[in-house]
């Protein structure tokens, strides 16, 4: 049993919705993340998938301690992050780093690559004393497959894929244990996306990193993840190993999501049955009572409106699913690689 | 294979055959930094009732080709330096502006990726659809409204009557894309160009929109040009595929042939580099390097610096797009070897 490096317990993040300019009053809350629990094991990749508005990016911000949770805990190596002193918090921030989605806006255009990647050392001088920093940056450039001689160039002199490598090098600078990747390849072209995915895998093997890999592309997530959590409207609806989620999904939402992914093989056109969801995702300000997916679910019964289904292992299944009527269904015809 | 000569049930009175032909089109952008050769001899066609997918990565020229066809290319900096765009055999590039305007909307219509910026935020969605009937068909205000509501209904917007007077920001992303489809189909075009119509949407919504497009296309026997980078979407809906790289078509084939036996190393590289949800892959194979700078395209085959099969001849001679069998063509000196290998 590998140890849990990060434990997330009943995490809640609500944003107030206000009305009025002078006399502001709170008229409701956007329930962006609403009771999320999971563990991240050392050295693994946990994929988090879901559609826009499901709360996956808010989750990444809370995990990074960029936002204070409304309730719940983030426990890093047995320590509740919320109770840490300022100094301990600063040391913690070294250990959890973020790779962002958009390589065009996440790099300051007025800083050279050397300054961008070396900036974390200014805040944490103990990692690299002043004289050694340029050397360290060059090592990092080499590690992510960039030419160390380009240390004095500016971001605009690089392509999208290369910029994402710069973003990865910057995240690696402080030798973190955990990297949160928030849609790291979705802005990249197909041929470049594969290069960056391979790089992330290589770095994990060499440096023993743990990844929380947040993405909307289910094929990318399957390729990189050991375990996968599926989110819908601020809650995890199903979590399990990559095989369990993709080959034996039990939650209707997971099934619908998987069935909608186009597979790059025209011969499967006829045999593929897409589960068509009607309507749009409800507003996170006033989510449906009981199960949040019930308004779009073909299995919904009265009980779904009354009781919130817990995320638990149900009879006939091997992994937790938050559905009263969880049932295995094969969606993805599996081909051995 | 895709010569569908008999018009479908819904396509009454539509002439069959070649609707739109792009022939050796060349476009360059003249900027302060130099001349970017964005399109370097693109040839493709679309027939009634057929779906042609134009597949390519950013900068391959797939959208610029479509913009030139529609006559919405920014000129300058864009300049058409050669070739023809024929609609029913007539070259659109030499037509009068008035003739072209008549084709736009009624002959060829287009939908865009970003529906939020493609719709005018200060007019209601209904007004933007109804406007076309009033200007192009001379209908009364009431009649135009009635027809616009019919269009919203056809693209399955619930409560079309009530939604008529909503503004674009009151629609969700999927609904906006539906509204844009309604707008583009209002004048019953023969060819629809869809430029990345689902790229900004979630997968479940993407499936809904692609279903809708396919349904409307079958009903109306439209020629559909689907511009995309998504190999999954293409596999689901295309009849034929044209793969673009550095402003050229490098391969054209029937969808089944292309996925089974690609005839260009670039296509092969693309297919190898996508993770597949139905396979637990090993390490992904990648295409090394970067697409060329369009201001400085390498001599010979533009793909040669990234190609694992490159030989000296590839650095000297530009391979022309040649037929290599029924309905397929490849612009690779070694296309035959590639197709015949196991």
C-alpha cells in the first residue's frame, strides 16, 4: 500500500452571488465545489474529468491554496493545510506546483526564459543559492527538451508547445512532489500534444512526481492516468482506476460522457451507440435536489430527487459510484494495444 | 465512391454533382515582416450531399481557404495570387461583388467556431435570423419572424417562440451554436462550410451538434465542408478527407482508406500521435519538430524536416498531389511504398 501524499476531505468551495452596489447583499452561492473527497497516492496520476462548469478548475485552485475552501480539508502528508503557520505554508507551496492551460497568457512577455524559470528561486533562495541559479535553469531547460542556450530568449520567440515546456520547467524548478496540471495540453495541436504528454510521463518516471491531471479530453486522461475521478456540478460522481472507469463505468453520467467521445476509427461508426443527453448542465447556484444529474438522467426515479446518492461501492461493482441505480455497462469497445 | 448521383428524398430539384471546386488556390499575406505563403495550390471539391473534412493543424491554411471561398478574407494583408474558386462551374474570384453577394448565404454559407463573437451581441438572436428573410427575400416583418422561429425550431431550440427575442448572451454555448446553424441555413444554401463548429463545446454537446448537422445535411442534400483538427469527429462524419499541411493538400482519400492505410507520412504521424480512449496506449509516437514558418517554407517537400522517411529527393523536389488509386491522392514521393507496406 503506497502512502497518500494528499488527502482531500469533503472539500467545499462556494462563491457568493451579490446584488446591489452600495448595500451589497448575498443572494445566493455558486456551489463550484460541493463536497469532494479523494486521495492522491505518491507517484500516481489522478485524472479529473468533467465538462465546463463542473468545478475542476476551482478544485485545482483550492488544492494550490490559491483559494481558501469554504469547508473541508486538504491534508498534505498528514497535516491539515489550513492549520499551517505562514512559514510552514511557504515551505508547502514548494511542494505543490501548477502547470496552466494557456501557454500564451501564463508567461510574462517581458521576462526572459531564464528569469521566468529562475523566479521561484528568488522566493525560495535555499533551493538554489544566487550563483548557481543560471546553471540550474539551464539544467531545467535541458530536462524539458529545450535548448539551454535559449535562456535569454523571450516567450514570443517560442511556439505553443515550447512555451508549455517552459511552463513545466518553471513548475519543476523547486523540485515539487505534486504537480497540478490544469488542461496542460488542450491548447496545443495534436502533433505537439503528444510531445508534451510524453514529456510529462518521462518526468514522472524520472522524478517520482505525483500528478493531479485535470482535463476535459477523456482520451488524454485515460492515456496518462492511473486513477480517474469524474466530476459533475461540483461533485465527484464516480472514481476508480483507469480500467474501472473506462471499461466498467457504472454512473449514467460517466457512461454518457464516454459514449459521446468520438473515436478516431471510421469502422466503429455503426457499432457505436451514443447515449444522448438532453438539455444543458443546470446552474451551480441552484443545483437540483437529491442527485444533481437526475434532470438529465434516463434512469431517474423519485428517490433520486429525495436522496443525495453517496459516493460508495455498490453491490455488483468494484469501485465507488454516486448513483442509486449504479450498474455496469460497456461503452468503450476495448482494443488491446 | 462518393459520387452520389441520385438526389436524396429531401433534395428535390437540386442539381447533382460538383457544387464547389477550389482549384490551385494560392494566397499570401504581405506583412511588415515579410510575405507568408499561406496557401500554396489547394485543390478540392465538394458534391451535393457529401461531407468533405479538411483536416489540419493551426497554420495549415484550412481556415484561410474557407475565408477565401466565402470572400471574407481580410485584403490586405491577404492577396489571392492564383487559382480559381468555382461554384456551379463559375469562377467566384472574378465575379462582380454583387454576384458574389448573391451566392453568399443562398449558395454557400458558413458557421464559425466561436459563436459568441460570430453573433452580434446588441441584436436579438431572432432579429439576426429574420433580417436575412427581409433583406434577401423581401418578406414582411411578420413573415420573417415566423420563418425565423421555424428555423430555431428546426435546430431544436426548445421554446423557439420565446427564445426569438433573447440576446446571444442569454444562450448557452451549445444553443448559440444551434442558433448560428439556424442563421446559416435560413436561405437554404447548397454548400455549408463549418469551421471547427464544435471545438469550443463539451463532448456531450458536441455530439448533439454533430447529430443535428448530419440530419440537416441529409434532409437538404447539402455539400458540407467540415474544417477541423479533430481526428475523432472526422472519423464519425466525413465521407472524404483532405489533409492540409503548410498551405498544401498532402493527402486526399475516402475516410475508410485514410484511417486504414494513410498514404502520407504526415497523416500517419497524426494518427499515431493521438491517444485513443479505447486503447490503453504505450508511449505515444510523436511527429518530431515543428510546422514550418510560412515565411520560409523549406525547399522540396514542406514536411521533409519532420519526416521519418525523408530522402535526398524530398529536399529537392516538391512532390505534386498525384492520384494513387481510386479516389485517393497523395503528395509524397514515397506514397506507393507507404500504402503497400504492411
